C-alpha cells in the first residue's frame, strides 16, 4: 500500500442533501475500530501535523469549499500535497508512521470523522507531532 489511499466517495444524495456510503472493504483496513471521533475544521485552520506510532486511521472529510491534504513518511523530507476544490466527501486511509495534515483553505467549515484501530488515551498517546503545513 502507498503512504495513504484517497477514495473519493460517490454522492448518492437527492434534493434532501448529500449522502455518502463507506464500503466494508475500506473499513477492514483498520481491522478493529477502537476509536471514533468527529469534528469541524474552521476556515484557515489545520488539523493533524502528526503521525501515529501504532495506529492506523481512516479520515472521512465532507467539504463544500477548497482544502488541502499533506502527507509524508515520518522519516522523509518529501511532502506530498493534494488540493480538493468544490464539494464532496473523501475517505483517506492513513497507515502508522505516515505524517498527515488537513488545512481548510476555503471559506466554509470542513466536517471530519476519524476512525482508528487503537483506543484513545491522553496518558499513553502514540501521536507524534510533525509540522507539514502552517
């Protein structure tokens, strides 16, 4: 598998609004879901700029304006970036040891859901900070 895998989700919505489906085969990437958290990324803000020693993550991002994803191996100086204009939703598979960062470069909030194969614990975090975007 590459550093990350980006899957653009198909919109099955109608006049009531957007609706996206996540396949079981994508969820299997984690093995066992131990943590789910969700939130919002305000315009001009960044989430991420870190990697995990042991955790795999799936990020699901719903957007209606432009944003940028950056990623790199934790021991590499080479940073990859991808911009997402317009509106839609993506599922991003992030394996352990991959630095990842999401920057809202648009004017509207991004909605983010993150699933992990490790229980969240502030006392024994496996999250290591590394800045990819400012």
